């Protein structure tokens, strides 16, 4: 399997994991009651899982595991701040005052901002097939309910700011992955990021809220933290193998998985969502074909 085809499969895997994550996070945050404490706990679990995996990998079996030079260290620090900590705080605080549909639409618009940055900074191409596929994906999100009655509020601004930070993080991570292992980047993102989250939580939340976390809450943090670790690992592994635009676009169909879980587990009616889900599926198929055709194109035609 070629590197780009492997990247495509990993991106689709990350999308499936993301769909599960959105569904389970709804239960996890309810178990905690405090979104900041919940986010800190599950991110801590993810950081531990990725750290253990990094320690278990032998040098030479997963690329360059150790960062070298100030530029790489600065890049990892940036990923931790604008990827693994601050945007999580902004997103969950914004979600408290914004509808889930609008929040999902704003966050999934990430592909637009990644494309605007990746074309000039990473020299990636945005061909006609890619543009049509992205348009179909975003149209599917609109049909699923977002944006609906979207107004400029503090919550919307926070979610949008988080989305822009994740777009910048994607570009920085893509550059780092040219010479560093995805496990190294992922561990730095979640490890240093959760250290910032813990500091923020201690500064803004009563100590009793942290010490009162019981086994029921930790069970949710462990479950969702492991899902988050799997997502980060798959996402970065995909990003190391194929374009940032391709990977980000293929994360959008995660809404398909979430909708199916809501139907199967919660009994939510699927019929009203069929148009949006069908367009999302078509967009995902179109993006997959666009990536494969781009891979198969002769070098001189690229």
C-alpha cells in the first residue's frame, strides 16, 4: 500500500473514531457536570496513553522519536498551546451558549481554513474535484441543521477562534511530521497541552471539584480519553502521509457515524437527516476519489 493510500485509510479511520468521540463526549460531560474538568481529565488519559505508546516504540520503528533543535521544540510547544489546550477551553466554553448544530458546523468549517493556509504555506493543490467535494461536505452539514439562526455571540466567537487555532495547528503539525514521528507530536500535543489545562482548571475551579471526581466519572474519562488518544494517533499518522486538506476534509463525515449511533442507541429518528447524510456520504466519496486520482496522476501532470 502506498503512503498516500495509507494516509487516506488512516484519515477515514480518524473520521470514524471522531464520530464515536462526539457521541460519547455527550455522556461524559454530563457525568462530570463541569466541561473544563471533564476535558482536563479525558485529555490527561489520552496524554498517558500516547506517552506509554511512545515509550514502548523502539527507535527507528516509528520515524524520528526525539526532537532536535529549537525550531522543532518551538513547533511542539505551539502544537500543545494552540492545539492541545487553549482551543479545548474555548470550544467547550462556547458550546455552553451555542447550539450543538451550529457548533458542529463552525468546527467542521475547519477544512476551509486549513485549505486557505495549506495552499500558500504547504504548497498543496486545491483542484476542482477537491473543491466540489468540500462543497458537498459542507452542504451536508447545512442540511443536517447548521448554521441555523447563527448570530455573532461570545460563544460563537470562542468556537470560531478554537477552529482557527486548530487550522494553524494542522499546518504546524504537518511541517513537524516531515521529520518527527506522529507519536512524538501527539504526545507533545496532549502531554504539554494537558499540563496547561490542569493549570487553568486549578486557577478557575475550586479544588473540591477536582478531588470530588469519583470512579463513575473517571470511567467516562478513561473511555473517552482512550478514544481521543486513538483519534490523535490516527489523525497525525494520516497527516504524515497525505495532504492536510485531504485529511481535514475526510474528517467531516464523522457526522455520519454520530447520527447512526444516535439512531441505534438513543432511538433518534434518522429519516429527517437522510438528505444531509446522503450529501455528506457523497462528499466523502468524492473526496476519496479525488485523492486517489491525484495519487494516480502522472508526475508531469501535477
